[in-house]
C-alpha cells in the first residue's frame, strides 16, 4: 500500500513556533508529528509514503531521509508554489507506483481511528473515495457532511452560520482514494479537496463512502490544541522528560520537557511544553505555556498562557501581544 502525507502548509495559526519550524516537524511527545504518522502508516502495512512538502521542505528530508528507519520508503514531492490540498495530492501522485487504493493523511491531524477498518469498508463498498467522518457536538468550526443510511456521502456544507451549537458529522481529514479520483484532479494549478473535488464527485454521482468512527482526534492547528495534544499523551499529573538537568527544589507537573533543558532552583513548571535547549533560571513559574527551542527564561519570571518562539530571552511577566518579537500572550491561546 501507498500513501500521500500532506505536510506543506505554512502553519500561520501556530506562529511564532512555525516561523522557524514546519508545523508537522514540531514535536509531539518529543518526536516530530510526522514521525507519529509514519509509524502509524507502517503499522498497517503501508510501505511507500510520498511527503507532499513546500514550506521548509528540506527539514523533512534531513530528518527522515529515505524512511527506512521507520519501515517505509519515503519520496518527496515539493511544491514550488502552493497548490492547495487537492493540487498537492495531484502533484505527489507522480511518485505513486501501484493501482491500489491510496491513503491520504493530513500532516496536522492526529487520529486514532481504525485505518484497517476504513480500508475494509472502502473495498467492501467498492467506493471511489472513503472518508473518515467524525461525530461532533458542534460542526460550526468545521463544516458538515451529510450521509444516507447506506453511508453514502450526499452533501458537503460549508461552516454553518448559527448562534447555537449544531451537532453533526465532520470530515476528519483521512481519505482513501481510488487512483481515478487523483487522476481527475487538474495538474499544475491550485485546487481544494474540500471545496472542489469532493463536491464534484458528489455531483457526478461517484461513490463516496463515509467511514464513521468516534475515536481520539485532534487538529493541531492552534497553540492551544498543539499543547493539548502533547499533554494528552501524559497520564494525569505525570510528565515526559527527554533530557534535562533539574535542581531538586524544582517541580514539574503534567508537562512535556524536551532535550538539553536546564531548570534552576525553586522553579515550578505545570501544564506546559518546553522544547529543546531551554534554560529556565531560578524562582520562575511556568504554567500553560509553550517555550520554543533555544529560549532562555530569566530568574524570577512568571509565564502563564504564553507561546514563545525560538531563540528568545524572556524576563518578567509582561509581554506585548505581538508576534514581531516572537511572543504571543492572548486570550485566544486559552
């Protein structure tokens, strides 16, 4: 089996973290998000993966190389200009070698749904495309998918405008395509899978099957959700520490700590994500915060609900709500 993994986005909603790192290369539990997805693909027998890259594309090749360490063969399809979700799939398809169904993964979505069952349903229904669908309490932030009693997808609706929560089913971003679907996407121009390809398939009476499963799922597109994804890996109150030097008077609770981290005396860290090569000096309090790589926190600092980009020195407890210096401290993060 083969797959395309879409990892080309700019990740602007995750600024300032993505000013220097491609979003899918940000760590989740101290290894890149993309690494989690490759391991998951290999686990179900996918042996060839095409990474559709654009922004900071070389960082993927430098880290993953040929993919053999993860049990897959990796190819790299690089977009010279943004092609949208569908255009990126079409661009990557030139590296595919089989006529079998193709898995399509989004690089900023973590899902624990059953990929084997999704494939079984795709084959059983002889679908042109099979989409993982997720029931949610409120579809307004995502758009709504309508399915009939036979699990055929009949309609895609844009984000509904309503003052009230609207329960329903959403497109969860993992697809299985017959090669003919990919071949129908125009070459060398931007195209959207959600706004162009899927509606066209419905209009042309193609067989779109909805694989409905309520499993752990998270879009990592914002700082709050990215932090949540890391903390969700932990058991309540525990922490994950890569490689750190800690003073005995310091406390770390419900946090993920990266590599080469130094924590001074009487420091408290809770509900936070600390990346690599960070120094936190004495008597500082860090809570609900993300610190990027190579950050230095001065003594007696108090950081709450802060996202700091790479290569910064932070001190005190007041930060402007500006991304120009690489720090965000806003109510939106909460």
